[in-house]
C-alpha cells in the first residue's frame, strides 16, 4: 500500500469515527420551516432539535404534526414531542391573553382556585378559540369537585383541539371517579391512541379492564 493510500484510509477512518458527532453538531433549526424539516431526518438528535424548536415557535397546526413524533423510535424525541405540544397549546397568539394565562397558572399553583377560575373565564370570554384556557378551567373545576362543569369544559377543549390527550385523560378520570368504568376506559383508550407515552393512563386503563372483566365474570 502506498503512502497516499495509507493516508486515504486513515482519513476515511477518522471521518467514520466522527460521523455520529458530526450529525449531532449540525446547526440547530432556527425557523419553523427548518424545524419541520428536521422532523423527517434520520438522526435522532436532529429530530429532537426540530421537536424542541417547534415547542418554542410552533403554531397549533405544528402541534398536530408532532402527534407522529409521539411514536418516534427515540425516547427523548417522544418525551419532548409531548412537552412541545403542551408548549404550543399554551400560546394563544395574543400577548395580552398570554399574560392573563400565566396569571391564571400562578393562581392555580398558589391554590387560589376561585381566582384562577375567574382569570380563565375572562380569557375564554376574550378568546373563546383558545382551547387551553378551557382545559385549565376544566382542571380547576375537577379540583373543586365540580365534575359536570369540568366535563362541559372538556367538551369545549376537544371541539377546538381533537388531539388534546390531557383533556381525554381528564374525561377518563372523571368517569372513573363516577364509577362509569366503560366510559372511563373509552376515554383513556382515546388518550393513549394519540399519546401512548402516558403511563398513568395506561395503568388506570389496565385496572379498569380488570374490573370490567371481573364484573362480566360475575354475571356468567
């Protein structure tokens, strides 16, 4: 082997060793179009960067595109797809409404539930198309034991965001609390059909199915 051939083999070997690092070192997507393109790339770090960028700048249609990423081969991509969907859902597109929304979140975290309900109700009156305001109020009603009001708000969430696995899980939890096991199972199944990475919902669904089977066995 000549000296030149040896050098070529050495260079080729170095490039092969560096290939994974080079893939990961590609520039992070900056624009929405670049982020969407990154979702289709073979390297998991590139897909992850696209998912994370959409969480920062994506629009509601992008949240729907992230549904497919909830079944990605890479665990980090699946995790951050869920996180990014929540980030997108939490942006109203109106800066003043987003300020009100954050106030409502702060009130929820402080345990000021009636005040938080008032805040999210004001958001709903101002921007009824903002599904996440309905979802937060549904959560508050559940926390306050107002199940029918919570279910009604969940209806409004799903009308505006059919992929809201959080609201679907909320239905399931309410119906489970009410003892309607069949309906609870249906909603947990719908939530998991969208996002299979919900261990709590999966565990509850398994328990519900076992209870339903036990009930059927008793009737035989």
